[in-house]
């Protein structure tokens, strides 16, 4: 069965529970007791230095003892940021002790101090993990592990490995997480428990339970449920034997989640109710919050919506108190999802917006992590693409409410989101949309927060530690109890509060629906469209499960939506079939080209004609990225014959008004002798490339068309030679193989004539293309023509990475065309460009010339279409190049001027 996308992320957040709590009560025995005892007896020093140093060291250790105990107490009270500050101070004190006294330490005292430092670093990493500071969690835990390994202290080594496994789980580095937890179990098995007092044995048991639970969670997230259940069973038995209630509750959360994934909601609810019951006895807010949050979400699958919303609301304050923003995002997303299923779209939009706001804040904080870790984390945090799904669902709800301006802003953020998931540290554009709440929505959230605050106030008044209450406090408690009971009984009571009901009515009927910020940003976008030399429009498709939504942006009107009755499965099947036709010139293309036209353009045709559209700026979604818009057919002609077309990653990442330089200076490089093999990480089969003999002629003709052209051929065409010349040219033409690796845009690469290859990721980060108006990749490979297609993120990523390196736009092929066909198109394109056409118009003109079998594309002798060999003589090519295989493979991404 297919579950809502959010489900797979609940466990991810719940993993913070044991990271924060499982060792808190037991681990003191492996942190500081024994070093302190040594210090107090003066046994830390050699005999010669003992008298003068013992007193000073006792004072230093006394201060350190208090700091570590204070940090542990803060962690126990869930003051995690306070604990972080305190443990950092403890590390500073240890460093001072090392600097001042370590030279005269005995060997055993040095070992004890190292053990202590490792333990404090591990605890510091735990606290960073709870507040989702993954960079600090990773670095501190790794540092603690390295220290523990130098002294071969197996319990501390195991502790570090367990926590490192948790951090790596959060970051989506699943195999590393499995390895870490297996290393922890191995270290524990090699530990002789007879060497430790009884109070430390419980710590070792807790570590074993955590390692088993971590393994279960990791296998489960990889959908290996049989393996996961084996580890959960082992962990649960061990937790119950050890009477460790915190870990039992946490494991039951994981088990309940497993049942949700398997569609066994009765067993899921039973496990989660048991977990919640245990958690309520622990006085541990975070464990309880995730237990009841998961329980609420499970209730929603059996139609217990009111209880689901109430429990999600009850879980939120504890998660916010510890600053666990991933959990906060999950609460808001889950609440939005449940409200949508309840038929409350206006409220659902409010909570989805809040989820987006939290997620954008998390992304901003990920910038310091290494790129590969960011990518793993974003993939893991999405689970079943739930982050992306929350953006899509928000856009869906906004479109259904005809709030098209906001929907367009979300669609733009969705493109950036997809790029960020795959490439990491994607910079928002200067005009990135701000998905803020309307004033009315803010008022609804204020009332929601009021309910949450009242719940916290009631908990304080019910706390036995705060008894007896005054008369006023007792009256307030009784009032809050009545209100909270109503909320728990049915969420509809909250909806029917007079203030909430009034706001919802206003929200449903107000005509001033857009925020000022969005109106300002949209007005700026329209100004940029009006300043373009041709009448231009922007089309945003959004693929949803049961329909396709099209959003049209024109220079002088609000955005308009067009719902289209086609399912995602129908669209995928048609795009896949058409892709196979595009890669084969012997199959008729018009039938499927017309079908796609009917879905993507026909609904807009009247408005496109009304505004006199000449250029379409296209921001394709998902699988639509594999099909050039120019290759659609209206029954009379191809779209390339009607419009100039440029593709974009996102409007907020595109500078539409950046004009090209008046004089072209071209660096034309060709890999004619290009028979190379390139291995790519994550692929079992390497890429194998053949020679491209016609590329030599291609660049020679280009040099004739644009006199200010320099050529690099074969071995001279190396990354070093190209990089050395980048700043001198306005057009970089690379007639060579390039591969856009499906679903791995960071691995996409360009082959050079000397046999080297360079990834687009490297180009993005280290090449300087700020002077380039255009980068041309004339022999690229994508998945077009394959039976299995991805999301097309590699195509989106190619355009973004070239533009991020500084180029205004990129021209690249989606499938390999015969050398002759590519040469004809390139000759025609540059002939048109040399006549002063924009890049988008030049591409359209070249395509039209090919498909209509025209012999010229512009005035002048150099504008004739011909295919020449190395000897300058004409080479025989197909007489009929009207099939889109020959002319439609190239798409322009970015600025079309």
C-alpha cells in the first residue's frame, strides 16, 4: 500500500528520544567518578610533583566535577542549550588541566583524563543532536570516539559508536549508521563485565539496547522490515529485562511506526498507546511528546481525527521547548495533513505554511555541513520525499482555493527545494518568495498557541510539586481542565470557539488574499517580463497524483491556474513512451506529441493567443523535464514553429533582464577522438563513449561563422586549458560527451579531449564563468529513451550548476543525435545568433529550418545549412530531418536573451 509521505519521517524525529535520554541516569559511572577519586587522593601525580600540585588539581577537578554534574542536570531537565554551554565550559576546564598539570601526570591519571574528555565530548554531541545541530553533533561525537580509541576504553568507545550511529541515521548515511552500531555491539561483546562494578553494568546494558534499537530503526527506514523487527524484538526484550522504561517507550515508538508502515494500524496503536502510558510515568517530556505525537498520527489512519489533532497539539510544546525543529516541522506537517483529510483546507494551509517556514530555517542552518552529508541528510529527512510532498500538498491546497499567487510562490520554492535536496547549499535567489501567513492566519495561529500555552499552564497547576494551590489558582485549574477536556474530546470544539469560527469565516470569504510581500515580488517578476524584447509568459506545471495543474504568469495580469484531468501515472507512461520515440527517428512522433500538447498547452492556448505570447519561459516539473516543450505538436505544427522557448530552474533563480554582450568571443573545443570510459560512483556500469569525428568540423565551421573564435582540439582540450581561458570568452562551446546522471546531479560530468572528466559540481564550485553569456554542451546524454525515468533532477541540476558558475544560460542536448544532425543544428543556431537574434529565438529558428527542410536560416553566405567532413566536402545526411529526433534534442536553460 502507499502511505502518506509524512509517515516515514516520524521515526526520524523520534530517534532523538533515546539520544537525549537513554544513558542520562546511568552514564555518570563511565564519565567522571574515577578520575575525581584519583584527583582527591593525589594519585594523579608522580611522587616528585605531588605536594605542590595536588591541592591545585583538587580545586580544578572540583570545579570540573560541578560543571559536568550541572550539564547532566540541565540535560535531564531538558535544558539542552544550557547543557551545551556547560559542557563546552567543562571541555575548556579539561584543556586547562591538561595544559597546566598533564606533564607531571602518572600514566593512569592521563588515561583517566582522556576518558573524561571523551565522555564530555560525547555528551556534548548528544545535546547538539537533540537540538538538530547535526554538524556539531557529528564533530563532537567523532572527537570523543577518537579519544576513547586511543586509550582502548571499550565502554566509552561503544557509547561513542552508538551515538555516532544515531547522528548518521539522522543524516541519512544508513550504511555508516549500521556499521557504527555493529561496532558498538562488537566493543560491548569484547568488554569484560567483571572489570566493572554493578552500577556500570546497567550502563553497558543500556548501550546494547540503544545499538539494537538503532539497527532496527535504520533497517526499517530502508524498508527491510524483517531485519528491523528482529532487532526491535531483541532490543525490547533487553529493555524489559533491564527494566529500562525510557528505552522501552522509545522502542515501542519505533515498533508502532513499523506497524504503520505495514498498514497494521491496530498493532501500531497498541504499541504507541503502551509507549504513551509508560512515557507519562517517566516525567520525561520529550519521550512523552514523541509517543503521543506518533499515537496521534496513527489515530488519523483509522479516522480518529479529533484525537489525532489534539495529541499532535499536546506534543508540540515539549518538542519546541528543547528546540528540536525537525520534530516541530513534523508536527505542523502532520497537523496540516490531518486537517486536509478532515475537510478543513484553510486550516491545513496555515499549518503547512508553518511547516515550510520551519523547514526553510533548518536548511539555512545546514550550510556548515559537508556537501555529501547535507545531501544524505536532506534525502533522509524527506523519507518518502515527505518534505517535497509537503510543498506539493501546500501548492495543491492553495490552487484548489484559487490562491494562485501563493501557489506560484510555493512552486518556485519547490524547484529550489528539489535542487537543494540533490546538490546542497543552493542559494536562494534575490527574489525568493516569502511564504508568509496572512494577518488572519496569524490570528488563527495565535489562538492555537493560546490553547497550547493553556495546556502548559494546566500541567503546572496539576503538578504535585506546586500544591497546595491558592483559591485563584484552583479556580484557574478547574477552568483550564474543562477547556482542555473539551479540546481532547473533540477538536471541533476548538473550531467552534467564537474567535476561531469568526476568523475561519473571514478567511474563507476575504477577497484580499495575498500578502504584500508576494504582491511586490510578483510585480517585480511582471516588470522583468515586460522588459523582454518579445512578449513572454511563464508556465509552471505541477504534477499531482490525480491531476495536473498549470499556472500561467503573464506580464499584465494575475497568475491563472488550469487544472487538467490527467493522473501522474498517465503522464509518466506517456512521457516515457514519447521519450523512446524521440530517441528513434523511425517512429511517428505526432500522436504522442499531440497528446502532451493537449495536456500542457491546449488549456492555455486561448490566453496565450490573447496576450500575443511569442516566448514561453518553462519551469517543468518532475518527469516533464525529459521532454522538450518545443517537441509538442498542436495538430498543425510543432511548438518550436510557434514560440521561442527557454527552460528555467525557478523564476527566483533566474535573471531575466541580464543582456548579452554586444560582441561574441567564442572558445570552441572538440573531442573528435573521444573513445573513453568513465566510472561514476553509485553505478555498476561505467559510461562508454565513442569518437565524435564531426565535432572537429563543427567547431571549424563555428570559427568561420564567428571570426573571433579560438579552437581547442582533442588533447589540447583539457580542463586546465579551458579553465585558464574562461574569463576571456562570452560563449563556451564544448563539442564533447557529457552525461547527466539520473537522480545523481552531483555526479553529472563533461568529458574532455585528453580523457579527463570534470563533474558539474566541480564546475559549479571552482570554475569562473561570469563573463559567459552561453555554455553549449552539444553531445549530452540523459535518460530520455529509457524505460525507467527519474524526476529529471539531473537536467534541472545541470542548468543550475552552469548558471551558478556564472554563465547566463546553458544550451544542452537531452539525447544523442547523429554527428551530422548536431552539426546542422549548431551551424543554423550560430548563423541565427550572429544575425542578432536572442538565444531563444536563434534556437527556435534553427529548429524550424531543420524540420521544414529549409536551406537557410538568415541572410548571408554563412547562414546555409550543410554538413561538411574534415576535407570540407559535403557529407550525406538524411534528406528529411523533420522528426524531432534531429532538431528537438537541445533545450536552452536560463536567460533566453
